[in-house]
C-alpha cells in the first residue's frame, strides 16, 4: 500500500482579542496572534497545528510573521511529497534543513500527528504511546496589573471551580512593590489556593536571593525563571538557596538545554512547552531527561489557542508524573474561537476527548474572519 503524501502546508496568521490586557514583565498583551497550520495530504486528510508565541519578538526568538515566512519559504517546500505518516522522517528532514525554529517545527509536528491520528482513528495521546490520565489540572495567570482586580478574579475562579492554582506575573515593577502585591494576594487566598510567581527573567541574582527567601517564607509554592537564562551559575546557586522550588522556563529553548540544566542542577522543576522543544514528541524527550534527573514537571503554555493547547495536552496526558499540573488556559484568555469544539474546562481541570487526532476541526467562517489580511 502506498502511503499518503504531504501535498500542501499552509500557515495562516490569526489575530484574536483577549478578555483583558495580560501584563507580563516584558510585554502587555492586548490580543494574541496564532499561526495556524493546515497540512493537506494526498488521502484527503488534513492535519491542523499551531505555532504561537507571546508579544511578537518580546518573548521568544520567533515572531508570528517570521514563523509564517520560514514555513512558506523553507519548511513547507522540504516536506511536500514526503510520506505523511512517517513523522520521524519528516521531522528529521526539518532538523537537517533548519536550525532552531522550534515554534514552527512544533506547529508542523502537531499537524502531522493530528493527520495521522485522524487517518488511524486514534487520539494523538495514543499515537504518543497512550494516555495515563484523561484530564489535567489547569492554573490561571493573574496578570491584570492591579492587586484588587487580581484578587477578585481569583475568587471568581475558585467559586466557579475553574482554577485553584494561580500564577502571578511579576518582574516589571520594583521588587518591593511586586512582593507586596504577591503577599497581599496570598494573604487573601490563604490555603484555598496554590500561589506561584513567574518573574520572566527580570531579576538579577542580587535581587533574587532575598526575594526568593521572602516568597518562600510566605507560602509561595513555586518561583518560575527568576533570573536570566544566560546566568547559569546564578540559577544553580538560587536553586540551592531558595526555600521555594525554582522552575526553569525560558532557560529551556531546546531538548539540549534541558539536558544541560539537569546536569548542572539549575532547577528542580521544568516547564514543558511544545513550542520551545519542537513539538509534542520533542517535549516528551525533555520530560524523559527530567524524569531521569529527578526533576519535577509542569505543563507550560505559550498562551496558544485551542489547537496548540490540545497538542500540548495530548503530550502531557502521557507523562508518568506531572507533579505541578499545567497552565493550559490559553483559550480562556481569548474572546473568540476558531474551532468547532470548545475545550472542556470544569472542576479545575481540562478534560481531553478521545476523538481521533487532536479532536478539533476548524470553523472556516471564523478562521476567515480573524485571519490577518495579506499586505
Ligand atoms: C510564561 O512565561 O510562562 C504562560 C502563562 C502566562 O500568562 O504567560 C505565559 C508565559
Ligand atoms: Mg514562564
């Protein structure tokens, strides 16, 4: 039997409004931009994927426009004509052809997995070896920029049983002001919630030493990426000194980064992101490194829409341990949807269906409405 071939790969930039401004240390999001991938195969099956980052070039090394340009000019032409069902061969071809570009590769790998799942009648989690859970705990990020508004938002999430884990985005303000903000929220929520912070690399080591101590002493459960990814020895020292566990996020830009962080002892938790590793299969290689090194896991997000969120979720369902849960709330930050099947969030969890592929189909009308017009 001849296998289906990859016929066409299309990258579509989609701009969607957010429910409120989302303030990160490096950027305030007023909308989110997704790059939606459509991979058409000769057997009539189409796989969908997503390559999404935050704040243009403010967060990662790839922008939505760059992702699309590189896919159109380099990655797509290299895959057309290859067997659609040999994902190893396709991704090897992309790795030979293109250094880095993990966001673009992740979107393509997700789409190939979606197509193969649809072809075989299997959910992506089963293509990845089988799920060991059907749902994932999902944290919510409090990032309105206002303490009282964040507290009200957290209370609403607790009462509606949507989230009981909160991540606070800090780093943009003076350290003392940020600490006051975090401790005020923790005081209000008490033991009803897990409160964590993400500094997005904005402290230097001299600031982080004391701040991590204060946060740990006041019941903050986790500190994400307090200092720059380039200060490796500082990360190792903080990991040894901080009373609250340190999680690596920006420090992991590849599976190789994960290995060297583990070897150096630079974090006790890894944030797993499909976009930063090169896809749902690549992120599982990072997870295996962590597991072998005794590093705990957390399912991270680049604030993808429903497609990227489910691509991440299918991978996270297969992990042996996911001690710190996930933050797969991206679709909930958006006011609009471009797929026909809204994701199921209830009882603090995202519930992932067992339908073939990712379990999603594009809403063509809404996709056309929000797709960025060329030129
Ligand atoms: C990050 O740095 O983790 C994840 C949640 C959120 O609000 O921002 C992202 C990025
Ligand atoms: Mg982070």
